[in-house]
C-alpha cells in the first residue's frame, strides 16, 4: 500500500524532536487542566435549612385560590 520511501518519511516525521516535544507539552497541558478542574469542582455539602426559616408566605399576602384561573387567562365556553 505504502512505498518504502513514504514509510521511512513517516517514521522520521513521527520521531522528530518537534513532534515529540509538542506531543509531550499537550499531554502535560491536558493533565494540568484536568487537575485544576477536579480541584475547582469538588462536591460541596448542601447547606441544610434552619428550622423555622423555611419559605413561608408573608402574613399579609393572600394565597391564590386553586383553580381560580388559567395561566393564559382563557375563558371556558359553556355548552
């Protein structure tokens, strides 16, 4: 499939110091990025809500009645 010339040229290119250096730098860079990502993305504990401090309706606010209307304010037609 490949001629002997092409095989020897490909081997010389792959084993050249430039290609080996760039490959090594890329591998080190990927390891560094993964290390920093793991440090930054540590699982932090979820804060537990304090008793009596839940999300409650304000004393003066009226709660909407269930079934009092559509979100789109559409009227139903009676038959």
